């Protein structure tokens, strides 16, 4: 069976968790893990991060307290939905 491409009619996104330009420690962790490899040349696109990596981000020194709070929110949402990953949309 072939894989088909569908047009996207709507993207519904939630709160900002981190800033791709300003939250260096988070972006470095994600880049090192290969999570950002599929973003376009402008750094935009969708990417998934597993919950173990998000928990590791909470332990990185220097990560902003507000970012950590949003990551905790994302982890809680994933847990409630029974997911082991969170989908992010960077734009």
C-alpha cells in the first residue's frame, strides 16, 4: 500500500513552550537529539519530542523557569492522552 500526501486545511496549536531563537539550552538538546532535522531552512515545521527527552530538559541548568513550567504542562497533557511524545509546530 502506498503512502499518500494530503493537503492540510487547519493547524490548531496551543501555548508557546519555548522560543527557537532564545532558549539555547532547549534547542541545543533537541538539535543534538536529531529532533529538529526535518525543519525547513527557516527553522519552521513540525517535530515530535518523546517524554523522556522533555523530562531531561527539565533537568538542564539554565533553562528558564517559565519554559520548564510549559514543558511540565506539555508532559501532563501527553500523560492524560496516553502519549509518549509531544508534537510541536515551530513558526
